[in-house]
C-alpha cells in the first residue's frame, strides 16, 4: 500500500530514511570514540607518568562534534516531517 500522494512526498520519505541512516552511522562512530576514550582513561597510570591527555581530549572533541552532526540531522528530519523543508 502506497501512503504517498505524490512523488514529492516519496522523495521526502527517502530523504528522511537517508538522514536516519546517517544518524545511526554517526552514533556508532560516537560510541567508538567514547569507548576508546574510556579505555585510555582506564589505562592511565599517573604514578608511573603514563598519561593520554591529548588523545583523550581529541576523542572527547570528536565525540562532541559527532553529537552536533547527529543533532543537526535529527533536526532536519523533524523539519521535513513537519513540512518546513522539501
């Protein structure tokens, strides 16, 4: 059953599907960054002078960047669903 009334509705639906897939991919990348950051934090040994502060900071910045990317796409999906964009 086709719930779409015209081809434009179908293209919006495809765009939403594409953006959802991107959000999922970005979330996986973010999880990988956060998992790696956690591993580095766990393996630091301050008493022995083993620190990974630069790597941890870079991973945190990357995770935050990915969060913004995902949120931007999520907002675009919402605008598409509300009909503000086509």
